[in-house]
């Protein structure tokens, strides 16, 4: 694309075009512009597949699905998701996937996020510039290197349907599916790299690129819930604190330690963990060890209340 009224590298008119295995770079505008309807064009360009290309150093986003009445020479930038399609836009403005986690563990890459039902999702290593940013300042693409393709709902570890998201930068969907794919880490992809994704259906064509996400290290998400019995409890009576520690993943939590500082008004009797060991009489420290992804452990602490009546407050924490 030149620095005039037609700045895109490729402009798609009509239907059922195929743009595959191209290097699309150094254009003044978008890499690929899929025109929408309007007074000058009448019919939008639909069902265009844009697949396994490499984009870089373009003056606008990699793939631009033009809105009805938009400028078919320079494009109109990022279209926010809305959970629907629009037959007057290029490729019906198919929503792009939203990645919300990407991590490397044990030689594997896991990517999770949101996508419309049954779409094919192409993942790319991405490098964004200011001209690729959405309203929140986050870049969409450019997809510099194709990584892999998966289909929502097939070989998909997350079967959640009817979920939702909302963000001023990339839009909202109140009835969207979740995905989770794990593959061998693609050659050349490293921690700190960014990835992005596009969606495709035969009925609509290919979407724009979604927002980029930085590949990180898998971590564990630990939580602790405490209950007591009896409640209320009388003076000089037994009181049991029950602690349940859960790991929501995605990684196993190692070296899990639970700390419970007992109130001064109770006397320690015993501490019984479901795994590991506990020590201490006023501050109880339990070395739980490892809790796998989706697993949990528990600790029961028995104390005796004092003679005075009143409110007893007890705090516990977990670290790994």
C-alpha cells in the first residue's frame, strides 16, 4: 500500500478470496483490508480466508474488517467484539479470540481464553506497535509468525460455555465459550514473547487479530477457607478451627506453608494436617508440601477457650 488513498497491502472485494502464506509488510496502512458495504461498494466482501501469513511493519493493523460505509482506501482500525456478526461489514466482523493466559511449563505451551463457538483459532507470535493499539493501549498483532491452529470445542481442555467478558479496548460478549489448549512449545517461542490470535469460520471468513498477551511462567493460585465449630462456643470449651487450602492452578504449588496465629484467649491442644506436619503452640506453622493443580489439603486445629466471654478472632494465611 502506498501513501495515498489506497494504503493497504491487500484489499479484498467480492467473496471467497484466499490469502495464504504471504509476507505482508511495510505498507502505509493495514496489511489486509476486507471492504465493507456502503454507497460506493454496495456489497461487503465476505467469506475471505486469511491464513498462515506473516505481517510486520505495517502502518495499521494486520487485518482490518471494514465497517459499513467505512473508508475502503485506508480502513477504520480495530473493530471491538460484540458477540454478534454483521453482514454489512467485511467478513461479517467476526469476533476475534481473547487470550487471557499463556504460559510455558515442562516444555509445553498452554493458552487459554475466550472464543465464539466452534471457530478455528490460529495463534501467532506477535509484535505490536503504537498503530496497532486499541483504546486501552494494548496492541492487536501484528502476527509476525504463525504458531499453530486449534478449534474451539475440539481437543479443548475447557468446556465452559455461556461465559462473558467486557473491556473498553476490545469489546464485550455475554455468551461466549472458553478454550484451553496445550501443545509442545513452538520452536523459537520464549518467555516474554507476545502472542495473538485470529478466528475463522467458513460462513464468515477470518477475523481481525485479537489483543496480544505475553507468555509467562505457570503459577499456582492458592486460597484458604477457615470455619470453626462450635460457633457460638462457651467458656472453657473445645473449639476446632478447620482450614481448607485449595490450588486453582494451573501449576502445582510446592513448598506450601500455612500459618495460623492463635488468639491469646485460647489454649492450643493439637494440630492435624491431611498431609505434612505442624509445629508451634501460639503461632501454628504447617508445612503442607505440594498441592497439585485442582487439589486441596486441610488442617484441623483444636484449642480450648478461656474463662472470659467475648469475640474470638483468628487469622490464617498460606504461601508457597
